[in-house]
């Protein structure tokens, strides 16, 4: 079955960010996410899941173990397990990106206690 934002399971995270589950099973998760300007995710790591973030539109800032990386349209970065990271939209424009997790990261998230 063909999948897109139009027919995928939708959820809201944070105060105003959106996510659409394009693939959702135990071994793989592919989520299309949208972040309005000046929003950010909570800094965290995953014990089992490796992730790949890929920007579809706009420019995202991602902090990975203290390193700040600017991701422009059609650029991505891989994040191994046990690596603190935080996706941010520090721009004045909405950003959209894919988050690919293997295995699925549901229930596999440890928050950075300094950022609580």
C-alpha cells in the first residue's frame, strides 16, 4: 500500500511539532516530521536504536554529543546508540525531515538529566 503524510498515522509531539508514521514495526521505523520555527526536541539517547535524520526542506540544527551540525535540504546524519542528540529548528522557517530508526526506538529513550 502506498503511504504518505495524507494517509499515515499522525501524532503531535512537543508543543507544536508533527510526525507521520510511514513505517512502524518492531524492526524499523520511518517517520516524516515537521518542526515550526524555533522549536526543539528534548536531548536524549537510545540504547538499542541507531537513527538516521534526513532533511527534506529547510535547515535543521542537530547537536550530537556536543557537536553542532547544520543539515540543509537533502543532507543527513547517522546517530549510533548511546549517543546524546537533540534536533532543533533555529531558523525562521518550518523544517521537514525523515527519522529512520532501526530497530524501532519506541520505549528506547533516555533523557539527558541536565536538560529536564
